[in-house]
C-alpha cells in the first residue's frame, strides 16, 4: 500500500469505506453476507492462515500495526460491522478457515482465557434478533461460555473475549489481542508460533 491513510476520515463506523477501497486496490478483498469486510494479506512463503478479527472502526489502527510486519503465511483481516456479535465471527471462521484466530479488544497484551460473570450453567444469554448492514436478519445468542487456551508468552495478560469460545469449539486456537501496542503483541505472537521472518 503506497497511499497515505487519511486519519481525518476515520471518525466513525462507516468511515472505514475509504480504507476498504484502498485495500481493494492492492490485495484480495471481499464482503460476506453479514457485511463483514475481509482483506487477504500475503506474507512470505510457508506458514499458515491467521484470522485477525477487529471492529470495523479500528481498521486503520490494525493496518498501521501491520505495516512493516514480516511474517510467513497469510493474515486475513476481518472487519466486523456488527458491533461485536458472535454470528459474524462464526461466519468468518467458516469462510476463512484459519489455523489460528486473534480478536482485537481493548487494553494491551494478550487474552488467553475468558471467565463469564454470569453463573448460567448453559453459558449463553437470551437470543436477540439482529439485522446486518446488508439487510440480512439473524438470531444472535451472546456467548457466555468459559474458555482457556495454552499460550506461553511474556506479554501482559488481559481478559480474553467471549467470542473466543467459538474458535476453540472448532479446534481453532483463538486469543484476544489488545489494541494498545498491537504491533508489539503481533510480533511476539508470530515469534511464539514461528511465523516470523
């Protein structure tokens, strides 16, 4: 990407359109039926596919963290238009079929577990009806299931996202990564997984 990122245009959820247009000029991109945007960022030969899932309004911050990052395999950037629902993330896991997944959250460091505060033994909240930006309606059941992943790292620990349960249930190691210091966190994780160059 040779074009400058226009930070003055990045003030709201719909402002990611300019970023998506720029990415579409340089890499393979697409949208799914729920309105999520995807960009396939190819690294060096070898490696694996890593899904990096982020709120759409944080797209510019993610691209800035990825600039100059050397890695093996492919990072698929998924920008979520739903505001954090599980259904779009589950769709991303099906569509991208990653070896690992990272969910961008607030804070600094990595989230390798989630413990719900809700004592519900079934682990899910009440379902709600949601309309995607594309007009498609779906039933959303917020995840409340505990999960824990093994990850040896010296990075600061933050609470993992509830959505991580969907990855682990599919056998996909899924962790949270904090927006603060994202470039440093990604570099450290790539070293742990031997995907750095």
